[in-house]
C-alpha cells in the first residue's frame, strides 16, 4: 500500500538590492515557480505588486513579508530564500526571523558573458551577507552546495529534494505523539526511555495497559463494519494458509482496536508489548499487524521500543516510504561488512521480496507451546539501499545514530525463522563498536533509500538532537 507523503509546500522569498534591474526579479519569479511546481511542490509567493518588483529590500518590506507569512501560517513547511541579485540582509532578516520553518538560501550564479554593471547579479557575495546576519541573530537556515546555482540546474533539484525531506522531518517531529501499548517487558531494560526528555523535545508519550486493549477486543462485535473491513484488508495483505480461524479473529480484533486507539490518542507512531501476554492469553503474536500498520505509514515498533518508534517515524518522514524495526542479529559468515538484520514478522510487505506467510512464532513456542503464537509474517527483505538509525535518551538529551547501507540478495538458510535480510554496511565493525560503547540498543530502524544527510541536518541543526554517525 503506497504511503508516499505529499511534498512540502514552499513559500518563496525574493531578495533585492535596488540598483539591480527589475528584469532579474521578474525572470526569477517565473523560473522558481516553474521549477518547483514541476517537481511536485505547491508554491506560495507574495503579490508582485506588494513591493518593488515583488521582492524584499528594506526592513519595512521585510515586515510586510512577515505579515504575509503569518497570514499563510500552516500552509507551508519551508521557505526558499531566492537571491536573483545581491539581496539585502536586513530586509531578509526582518522577513524571516519568525518564519517558524526551515529556510533554504539559494543564490543565482553570474554568467561570464554578463558581468557589466547593468546585468551582473553579485548574489554570490550577497548570500554571505545574509548568512552572516542570520548567524548574528541566531536564525536557523540551510545552505547547500554549490554556493550559487541556477533553478534550472540538476544541482538545484537535488538541493530541493534534500530540503523537502529535511522539512518533513523537522515539521513532523516538532510536535508529535508516540504511543506505548503495554508496559515495557521487564527483561528488556534495553528499551528504557525517558519520557521527560522526549516531552522537552516536543514528543508526548501516551500509554495504555494491555488489559484495556484486551477488554476493547472482547467487546467488539463481529458485525462491526470495522471488523469486516479489517478482515478484507488482512486477507488481501499476506498469506494465511494454515492459520486457525480463532487466531485470525483475534488478530483482526486487535487490529481494529489498535486503529481506534491511534485515532483516539492522536498517535503519530507507537510501540507494542508483543510478548508473552499476547501469546499466553490470546494465542497470537501481533507481528503481522505491525507489518500492515508500517505499510500504511504508521510507524510501529515491537517490544515497547518507543525510542525506535520515534526513529522509525523520522526515517519514514524523510524517505516517504515505510520504516521497520529490526534486530542486529547475526554475523554473515566471515564477511565483516555484512550482517543479518531480522525480526519475527513486523517488516512492511512492500519492503519484502514477496507476500509473506503468517506462521506460529517458532522461537516463543519454546516458552508458550506450539500453536499459541500465530501472527509472524515471515519472508525475506528485498534488496535495496537503506538508511538506518536508533534513539536513546540520556541526561535529558535525545541521542541518535544514523547510517546508510544496502540490503543485498545474498541467501539466508531456508530454516531461518522470521523476516530477515543481509545488510552490507561500510565500516560495519567499527560502527557496531561505536554504538555499543555509546549504549545504543540491539534494535535498529530502517527505511528504503539513502536519506541520512537531510535527516542528520534536521536532527542536529533544527531540532537540537545529538547524532553519532555510524
């Protein structure tokens, strides 16, 4: 199920210095709108008649533009500060100091054949002045390479893609809610989290007891339209050959209840206590439900790992693709830059090589008995580049590691239980040592595609998180 997020809507600011020709502003307005809309972004631009050439030069004009942004607050997720010429740093600062969203500074390049006084831009120099004053005022902004770039250039398209992903992460993380369904399994002290540290970074945690979830499940009627819709969705989602009807019914009920508490508590992501009460009381494992929710874009971690639920949410925002939580699980023979990443079955179907097969939990069967843990969506992870990371809280701080790698098509033994893939990561052994010494957990969040750089800039520069490169 596709969950590609709509691209960021940008407000575009045009900077000016009065002794430059107005034609530079007019062409820039046309070019920026055309390029951005061609990339799938909605664009908000102030009225061309509101100021001279529709650009901002003086602090008074800057305050007028600030009013324009205030009027459209909530409609845009980032500002692109465009410099067709040198621009004026004081007007730009007055306009954007309360923008409340990330700002990308773009400056037009000069052309060697157009260096005369009447056509030279000098935006190369002007960009430094704006960056300088923004730094003096403590204003956050993004500046990418090359220092000057034309909107029609491929490099500008790459910059916009980076900035779009960054904006999604920043705007999606500043105010969010993570759910914890069930208490942390006492054996897993590795997934401890500091709720106050999360709260001070704008992340609220809502917690529910498993008894409440079980009670809601029991009260559901088979004729409830949500039950019928969930049956249809789950039957089409994966293969259920051999799964007992009772187990399927309980998984369906749990799926409906989880959907409802997500809406009720406004959860952006969640983590679930998935053993052993689910198995000993209900005879199910919720893995396939996590798989399906992740595929819908609701980042859901197992083992009440709220930290990785938050990390999954961030990675999903950046990639526009599903995320999942896996174990750093096995070496891959003697290959030092390869590792088997695995979990019992919460991997989104769209990240797998084929439809999975729902099975009994072969490992937990040792504790609860065979036939008491149906729900693991087993299979293999499809080859693809991916970005990975994880979160821990320490001394009131949010600390992440981030890295990139690729899932390969290397074989895994047929009797290997669950859903797994072979990951190839440069510098794997040193990276594992680094995160181990820093106290990171055995879980890792992953999402397809390489989006580490916009995530890292969003975390460090705009959100105030600490990042350790893997």
